[in-house]
């Protein structure tokens, strides 16, 4: 992201791992169980809330073209099947370097180990960490089935990503060219979401075939209840009205 901000790179497709360090307002999107499902998350990001957030990038040296996604995050580990929040206690999990995730996972009793994504496969292989959490697309692309035994479809966090352009480069474009980039970003969003949907549809069967045990039906209300104290903190941090505006968006 820094390279786009500085202009050494003009365009990038970024997961929201590092985004809150540049645009703190986006941090709210990482609150667990904030969205009912992918359709709800996509509606929020394509609608006024998402567009307001994209506008916040401009003062930081970016033109944010559109929201894309990595999908909905699930938990994998090598120790035991996760059926309920208690099963997470004491598990060492790799997390993104994201303060909202870290606070929430600690609230579930997880021993959080933030680390950069390229290091995760080896850390799982060597047992430095017991598990990790990512969308099915990422779990499959990274071959985590080779180093993880159990997966639970917790769907605990929706993971957006974003097309970013250097603001100075954007400002130099003609109105016509700007429109071309915005239209291209829209096409990119369609292709990106179609791929996530395909991986979500086939992923469980594929990972089972590769030897993973998968728990599909999780009582999300139990996880949310365990996160009660963390949610109280998030309400202080983000404002209950802002969280409810997203939760209740139709």
C-alpha cells in the first residue's frame, strides 16, 4: 500500500490487512459477525456506506476504485475440531496484523500470533502455530490442507479487499479515462466475486477430498455471546449507531 501511496506503484489490489493503518475508518468492517452473509456485505460496500469509506482514501494519497473481497473467513487448526467457542481456548492461531481481529480472537480465548501471510504455511508445517483463519479461496490457493487437519465454517469475519490507485496518477487522467478505470474496476469486482462464490460452492467437498475434516453447521449465536465484552469495547470505539447502520442495512 505504501508503494501506491508514494507512487512507485500506480495501481494495486489490496486485502484490508494493512488498510486501517492508512484509513482508520475502514477498521469497522473487520468486526466479527457484523454481516449476515456475503450478500449483506456486498450490499453495504456497494451502497452509500461503502462509497463513503472509499472517499476517505483520497486524503491519504489514494483513489479507491471499488470494493472487492477475499470472502468470508473460516478457522482451521491441527489440534481438534472446533464445534463451539470453548474449543478455541488456548489454540495458537496466526492472525492478520489487524487490531480488531486480534482483540476479537483474544476474546474467544485464542492465543493470537500476528504474522505476514507468506510465513503462514511454514509456521503451520512446523507447528509454530496450531491454526489460521482465512476464506476458502485463500485456504485452497495456499494449500493449507497439506498442513491443517480441521476446518470449521465459522464465517466469523467478512474480508473485503480494494482496488487502489495513486491519487496523483488518477488526478492526471482525463474524465474519459477515469471512467474507463471505474468501469474496469466494476468488471473486476464481478469476476472477483464470481470466483469467491465458485470456491465457496466447491471448497468444502474439495478440502474433504484432500483429507480435511470440515464442520459446516456452527451456532454463531454462541460465538457472538462469547464476544459480548469485546463488542462492548467495539461499540465504544466505533459508535453503536455506526455498527447498527451496517448491521441493519437492507
